DNA sequence: ATTTCTGCAAAACCTTTGCAAGCCG
DNA sequence: CGGCTTGCAAAGGTTTTGCAGAAAT
C-alpha cells in the first residue's frame, strides 16, 4: 500500500539519508499533479506532519532537485530576467551555473507551425530551453 | 544621435505615455545585452538619472512587458514551481493568466537529437514552452 | 484640469541561514 | 558516537503598494 520501499531505494541510489519528513514529503508530492510551489507543497505536508517547518520543505525540495529525484518547471534564477535580444532565438541554459546563452532560431531546426495545438490554445511563439552543461562547467 | 524619436513612436503604437524616465530606461536597455535582472537595469539607469527609484524601474519594466515593448526570459511565476509529472513532456503557457498545462513530447514533433550544439555545450534535454493564449483567456 | 507617473518608505513575499536539540547510520 | 537533519527565528533578497507632489496630455 505504501511507497516506502521505492523511496528507500531512491534515496540509496542518490546517496541521501531517509528521514520521516522526506518520506512523507515524497509521498505527498506523488499524490499531487500540476506545478505546485513550495508553499503549496508545505500546506499539504503539514496535514500529515503538522509540526514540519517551511524551512525543512525548502531544504528538501532543494536536495531533491539537486540529486535528480525532482525537477523544477524552469530553472529558477531568483529574480526576473529581461530579454535584450529582439531577434527570434532560443536559449542554452546550464543546469550547474544557470548561465543563459542565446542561440538563434535556425540552430534548432524547424518546429511545427501549427497555430492550434490543443483544446483552443492559440499559439503565439515557442520558447525552447536547451538544458545541459556549459563548456566552463564540464 | 538619440533614439528619442523611435521611442516616441513605440509609445504611440502601444498607447503609453512618454516620460523622461521611460525614455532613458529604454535607451539604457537598448545598450545592454544578455538577460539582466531589474536590479542590474536599475544600476545602469541610475548612472543617468541618479534620483530614479527602483520602484519606478519595476513599474516600467512591468508596463513594457505588458504592452509588448519588452520580453522576459521565461514567464515569471513569482516562486519556484515543481514538476510533478515524471514523463517527458512540454508546456503550454498562457501569457495572460500564466497557467501551465502539460503536453506530451510527441505533440510537438521531433527536435534535433544532436548532443552538441555550440562550443562544447553538452545537451541534457529540451524544455519547450509553447506560449500563447489559453482557451479561458480568449 | 485631469489623469497618470514618480520617488519614498513601508509592506508583502519568497527563500536562505544559524543554531540548539534530535535523529540516522 | 559523529555527522546530518529538524524546527525555529531571524535575516536576506525580490517585488509590490500607498501616497503626496510633479509631470504629461
């Protein structure tokens, strides 16, 4: 019934310690969908461990992302970033140092030109992040 | 020598008022490249208008993004967002309400499989945001 | 003249950090 | 035990807001 065994294995694979908080955090996240914020995850975990602190949730989300157990929606830079390049282009984003480098659209090859992809969503443009390791970080 | 005339036209097109702060902000940004944060932009503008306030910079960046004069690197959600879907997939992001919906990888057609794109960048994966207007916001 | 914008200061968020007590291996 | 983790509280960083005076149309 529980997911405790797989979680212990996951921790072993990634070399992280098993604590009660991490187990419950992981189980709760398995039961969520969409793209929750740390606060939303905290609110849910708090129902199972009322004494848990938000700092613990942050620390463990960070650990999970770092070790590859969890993924974030788009690499998080702490503050908003503005685009100074008016040309159509995409990005090379380094998953270690989080640097962003522009690449022009033609480097990627064609993306589908359909204007409608799903249930009435009207496409304006594509934004492609190529995520990987930059030359400096290798 | 100055960019004042094009900026006045731009404002007219987008229906926003021309102020000295906006003009200088726009000119300064034209001279930057990369993906600066509001703080970095503020630091530069301050060299030309020492009395400008950070709040003004934030308000005008927001206005420029809203009216289409400027673009942000990736749509900014205020807080980190975690991915609960372990499958390979991409996103439909609404530029009005900022909702995020998953679409699976096959909906997009193939992306190039090259492992190296530029000067030693090692590709891990692609993250594609299809930006547009969702059904609800139309 | 009216509406909108600026600068300031305070507030509201979001996230990280330091530390004493407790848990894991 | 020894080291890592937790919860708390405080600090740090980013962004928004309210308001009185100034500027724009």
